[in-house]
């Protein structure tokens, strides 16, 4: 007998109101192909936790495509939303699916596993706190599962969960499970059978040797929301000035917390000011934390415009040359010597790749030189102020993404330094047209 | 979004998602006003309650409202009965939207679409690029990492921006409840005159034609999502307040857009419409 499935709990109205807003959110990525049982796993999570509707399941059952086998439901049709994907039986681009349990809300970013679509895997994983990497217990880790784990770690995802699938096909063998655990590093390993439901939503009765949580249990209890614990960072998206009496700086808090009365520093000017009001549509606040969107009013007139940053606590680093881990995401790769537009927090600045060409889908170390000092935190400390994307000036396409680890050393050779200085002067002249940034 | 584009607008359909989006825009610029106009694509098959609500509410909050209709198609008598739903929708919604954006010179349009609505929408970026003809290329979308949205476009191209991408139907109703957002009364149950067509309840309006053998009846019902009068069904429901709707939602076993005839008129329906520029 397979594991007992939980039916989704329907809460009565009063308990819904009692918990309103209290459920937090976990985003996790999945990757791989039908063969790993990825779609079966997602289908099971959605189905068992009430994230798929009857008419959608019925449409899947009625479809002329079915790769799951006679009499079984091909759940991949739920997430492979493009015609080309359903016809070819591959995932090309990331799909987002949603479900909730009484403890937590979830967003699944279901990403492609093929190398060709690495950029779409990175797109899906970039906002996740956890990654569920599927491994078929009979075959061990594949290239796709290794790539998923690698990109997840690169993007700073701390919770890499290795779901060792198809345990039913190896007689629920602990030895087979241990072999995968030893071969493939991860923060957690869970032996499951997506097809039978063992250790997905409910604990399996077939594997008494496994004492850890079922996958959903684990996903419900992973810690989230730690951006509030770093130093305060507010990249300014917009200066709000409805009339002469009001001047506020609006943006989404990228780290830490701010209280009325706090002394803050405006970057790049370095001027200090005191926070007099934290304004929102729903009334003023005494305190705000990441990732809330707020408008700050300061006690004195200081120069602050879009792309600037208001900070307190430990100062961010400042450098014209940065060292980063980057991914190349278009056919032309990332080319040493080429100039790109670098989008970081709410600003766009010209930047030149001075070290580390990368081919399409390549991942590696690069150095960039920027026309003016960039204020950042290492990506490992703060994802929002440590991440950037590179935009091609001609095609306008996003061609690369990067995670800053540190300031890079200044060039040693004088001639190189002179060249760089000349280039910087030239680029600085062009700066004015790039005062824009992200989000409303 | 506002900083990245020279002429943005908010696509206002008068539905619940648009209403939430509008509230978010008010919040984003508070205490300032929303710095862009609202654009409503009027198919001329809208419910009268929607038009009444639209005019009253936008006036109340002091927003600038623009309305665009594909007059040529209306003059030619476009209707779903003769053209079929697919062609009618293309003329009055997709064509009108693409032309409307061009007419006013908008290079970015905020919309209330959500990824949980439909499986091709589940694939869409928050900043979704459209070529000079307003078309979407789902196989070649820009990478979109973190919240570093790339709004750089070439002349003639435009971007659809979907801030509610990651909201679910439940989230929308919860927000409507917590923020007391006013809605068109069509969302709330009351006795209405309807015809039952292929299991859907189609409310009777002057422009809804009876098919042979159909008669009207009175049913207590409400709309779960709003579209054109002939192509959007109501559901049987007693839920007459936001809270009772939320309660009902938790027990739903069928999806929100099931009542939208246009999603089911061909395989991969929504993807095809979206490629051509549908919202």
C-alpha cells in the first residue's frame, strides 16, 4: 500500500482570518526532464496540496499527448505551457506554479534542464530560496541534475534538496539511496517515490530506515526571509514630489530595517541625514524592514536621485573594478574588452568587461570596470545589492548576469591604467542618458 | 517602470485584478498621483455595470482615463455569432489593444495578468517584450534574473509589465479584503436572468443572442472573472461578499478561466492569442 495521502485542509473562515498575512512564502526551483520524474513530482505536490484544478487535470487527461504511459496522467502537460514544449516533450522556459498549505505558500519555478536553456534555468532560480534537484536512484546524478545544483549554488541558494526518486523501483533499498547521497552533495537528501507518493506529502511506510522529514514537511520548515537581518539598504527608485512641501525617496528596502529617528547616509554623496517619516499609502510607519516598499522623508535637503542608495550600519563597498561570478546567456557569449550596460539595483551604468570571456551558457569569473564607483555588498551578504545583469547596447538584450564577490585590484601596468582612465572619461560623458533603473 | 519608459500606461479592464493593480499604483506613487493614464479597451460588449463603475471610480481617485475601441470592426458589425469567438476576440480585443497602444504612443503597458491563470501565462516574464507589431515570441524571451528588469527597447518595440505575475486568485481576493478595494457588483451573487449554454450561465443582456431552443431563467449567480457579455459565464453561487467569496474559493475544484469561452476555442488558444498581441 502506498503512503497515505493528505487531503488539502480547508480552513473555516475564522481560522483563515486569524492567520491572514501570517503564512510566509517559499520559492523553490525544480529542473530536469520527464525521465527523472520531475513532472510527476510537481503534479503530485499540486494535486495533493490542491494546487491544480479538476478542469486542468481533465484537459491533461484528454490531451492527445501522453508520455507517462497507458492509464497514467502526464503531469508535465500542466507545466509545459507552450505548444512547442508539449509537442517536443521538453521544457524550454521556466513555468511558475503555485500552491499553499496551512503553514506556507509556495511558488515552484519549474525550469528546463538542458544546457541550451541555461539562461531560463537561471531566470527561474534567481529568486528562489531552495532548489529541489531530482535524481533517479537507478542512474545517479545526470548532467542536468549537476547543472541545476551548480546554478543553484552559484545563485546563492542555500537549501539544495536532493530528492532521490523512483525508490519503488529499487525495492526501497537504503543501500541504493546511500550511493546517491555519497555521489551527490546537497544540504538535504530525501528518498521518494513521486509516482507512489512516498515521502512527498506524507511519510513513507516503505522506508522505516529513513528518519528525516517528507519533502513537503521539509519545504514547510526551511527558514526564509533573512534579508531583514543585514545592514539597511534602500536603492532609490523614485523621488516623490507632489508639491513644494513634500519630498520623499521611494524604493524597496533591499536589506535590514529602518526606524524614524535613524541617522542614514546618502550614497554616493556621503551626506548624512535623519529619517523623519516613513510614508506609505496606509499611513506612516515607525519602522520598516526588507522587503517592504516605502517612501522615506529626511530632515534636510540632500542630493538624492534615482540610482542613489540610502544606507545605515555597515557601509557597502565601493569600487570601480569589481570581481564577479557571471553567466553568459546569449549566442555571442561575453567578450573581453566589450562595453555593456550594467544594471545594478535601480541604476544603469556603462561597464567594460576587462577580464574573463565566456561562451554561451558559460559560467566563470569576470572582472568589470565601471565608469563611476559602484556601491555594492558581496552577493553572499546581500543578493539585491550584489547582483547585476549585463545588457547589450545594440540588441538591448540581457546577455549576462553576475554576482559580485569583491572589489578587484587596480591595474598594475601604467599604460593599462592610462587607457582605462581615458576610456572612463569618454564613458562618463555618455552617462547622463542612463539615469534609469528598475521597477515602479 | 515609470523611470524606464517614456510613455507608460496601465491597462484597466475594470476587473478585480485591474482593481488591485490600480491600488498598487496609487500606493507606489503616494502621496503623489499616478503619473500615467489608464487605458481601457472597450469591446462594446462590456456589461453596463462595468462602464458605470469605471467612470465613477476613476473620477473618484482622480486618474486619467483613456478609452479605445476598434471602431472599424464595430462599424463592420463584428460579433461572436457570425465571426466565431476566435476572430471576434482578435478584432475587438487583440487588434484594438495593439492599435490603441500605437494610437497613443505607449511604449509600456502595465497589466494585471497572473501566471496562475493559464499555462502559457505561467511562462511569461514580468517585463514581456513585444515587437513592433505587438507580438510575443515565447521561445525567445529575455532572461530575467532577480528583480533587475530590462526595459531597454528599440524603436517601435514595447513592453507589457505584469506586477501581479506571482499572485494567485486567492491572493487577489485576500488583498481586496484587507485593503477594502471596491469592485463591480457583478462579482457578487444575486438573482440574475441567464441562459444556460453548454453548462455555462450566460447573463442575459441586450446584445446576447438566444440560440435556437434557449430560454432564460433566473439563477443566483456571480461572475468569477469578467469578459465580454456573450463569452463569459457566471457560476452558481450564494457568495455575496468578499469574505464569502474567499470561503468559496478554498473549496473550488475548477479553475478561474473555465468560464471563458475564448480560452477553449482551440488547442493552445491563449498562447496563440498572446503571440498576436492579446493581453
